[in-house]
C-alpha cells in the first residue's frame, strides 16, 4: 500500500472530473485519481503530460497520480481522507459510496460534486453520519471551462467537514470583487442545502435562457432583424444592466457560420430543446412547497413544447393566428424588449429566492441569501452584473421576503413596466409565444394585488366539496361552511 501523500482524491474522470483534478493540481494540491475503467485513468495521465501550459501549469503533472484499485486509491490519501465523487447522479453515486464505506475511517469525508437530487443528498447525509463519515453534497457550476479555470461551488452537508475542504474549494473556485480575490464558494448549509442551491441556480438558468430566446424570437419575427442586427442588439445590451455570461454568448452565437452550408449556424439548428431535469426538479418542489415559481416552470414547459416538433409542424398547417404586422417605432420596441427582459429576469430571481426561503424553513437550513448571490457572481452560467445588486439588497435586509420589495429592484421594475406591458401585449397581438415574459408579468401583477379572486375559488370549493373558508372579518384560521344550495336565491 502506498503511503498517504495526496491532499484529496477524485473518482470519475469524465471531462468535468478531469478538469477539476487539473484545477486542484494547478493550485498546488496533490491529487489521487481513480476511474472504474482503468484505461480512462491511464489515458488521462498520458494526455496531461503533453497538455499546453494554459491548461497544465508547471509541476502539475507531478502532483497527480492514478490508481487502478480503490484500496490503493484510498490508502494514498492523507487523513482525514477527502474523496470527491464525479460520476453520474443517482444509483452510480450510491454504488461508489457503498464501495468506499468499508475502506474509510471515522471522520473521513465523501464529497458528491455531481448534479444530484437534493433529496438523495439529504438521505446520504444521514446514512453516512450514522456510519461515522462526513458527507458533503456540492453544486459545481461553470461547465468544463469553469471546472478548469474556476467554477462556482455551492457546498452543503456535514458542517464539521467544511474546514477540511474549504482550502481546496475556495482555491479552485472563481474569484470576484474589486481585487479579484473573493472566492465564489462559501458554506451553504446542512444536508442537501448545497445541491438545493445548485438546483435553484439551474432553474434560474432555465428561466434566463428562455427569456433571452423569447426576446430573440420577438425581435426576429416582429421586426425582421437579421442575425447581424441581433448581434449588435445583444452586444449593446451586454454593455449595460443586462451584462451577463448568457447575453455575451448569445451575442457571439449570431456571428458563427455553418461550415457545411455557409449559412448562419443558429438558423441551421433544429428548434427542439433538451433538458437534464434540474429545472423540472425545481418546479416540482415548488409545487410541493406551495410557492409560485411560475416563470421557471413556464421555461420548463417551453422546452416540452419545443420537443413536439413533428406535432407543431402538422399543427402549423391547420391552426391560424393573427395576420397583424408590427407598425410601431422599431428603435423604441427594441428598448421595450430590453426593459421587459430585465424586469422579467428580476422576477425570476425573486421567485428563486422565495423558493430558497421556503425550502430553508421546510428543512431547517440557515441559508444566507446574500452569500448565495456572491456564489453566483463568477464561474457559473447565470453570472451577471446585477447579482451584486442582489447581494447588496440582502446585505441591507437579510430578512427581505421578496427581492421586488427592495428599493432598488422596486424602482427598476416600476420604470420597466410600460415597456414590459407593451412587449407582452404586442406579442399577443402578433401571435408570438412569450410564455416566460407573460408569466413574469402575471406574477408581478398577482403579487402586487392586496385582493385576488381566490375568495370566489374558496366559495366554489365549499359549494361542491364542503372544504370550508376563512372570512375577512374573523380571525385567521377560523373556518366556516355554508350550505350554498339552501342559501341560493334561484
């Protein structure tokens, strides 16, 4: 058995795992690696010996060593052993944990860095705690490049394990701040809190992407903008309050030509979107919690509609819509779409944080919403300029119940309202689908109403099912029932 030499070990050498290993070693940590298919380990070690310096720094290859057996791998790690798992979520994670448990000692640390369901993380946390092991479930966002150069890392689980992984995680994470030295990594909370925050991140990502796609579609269909003009619009947007990674890459997409046809590549791509499930998980749990995460849910449904490509093509031949054409001020309408995108994006984040608060109450987590905004400011897919404004809002009022109530965001949405409403109404008049824009506006209008028509809904429920209702003029929680058939006047 080798003597313990490595600071940390990683299991699972797909691209994300490989890049995290290189990131750790580039920052001076000694890393042991293991993959179930041993040839993958050997190929990885061979490749890094000839990799360019921008990927593999001087001395990095000497800090990485591969193993063909789990026994040797575990034996090579310093105590307390830190083992990071980067395999497919679900049963494969459980299988690796089951193999590790007999080889580890009390106090050793297992880290799941995949896109695991937070409920699985809750369960694993309790099971491993009972076995004397410490478990961390951590979200890692930023894709392949982020894993290598600095991801956003969202760790949660057994809090006693945090001091033992903090040095590695904060060293390899993205950095922000005036001096570029604030790590996009901080402890999130107990049990599955880290993976829950990653799930919400991914849900917000779904919403952001759908909103951008709707803005693109409206500008293209209503105004007939060319891809060159769309490039210029998104270039300008990225220089203002919408500055973000997703706006930046959208700008770039409009410049790429298809090598096979010479056409703009974006116009050659089939209009059916795929999904890995995290957005759907967020929407499902929003229903469980009873919180209105409407925009992100609409973004999930929009992908489902896009997947019905054959059905849509058949329907397009039979179903008719408006023949109206846009005849307004084109320059003003582009600005209206920008404002609508900004206001809708604010609603999406507001909904995400409301769901985080509800989950924290459900599971007893102590989440720091300002720190979560900081985690997302660099390295991750949803990184953007206005996350600094979100952090400022929660720093000013840690108990803020909805971002829309913060002075900065309240004024921003109020200023955007005329444009926002014009865009949604114009899309409806032209027959262009804008489900995320409309869901955001409907949420805003619903949230700002002191009285909604749910009084009639409760009357209906009591009429047909004797479900009872509360009264405005009586204490909350006191329930009433009416024999509606007997009392009706017809």
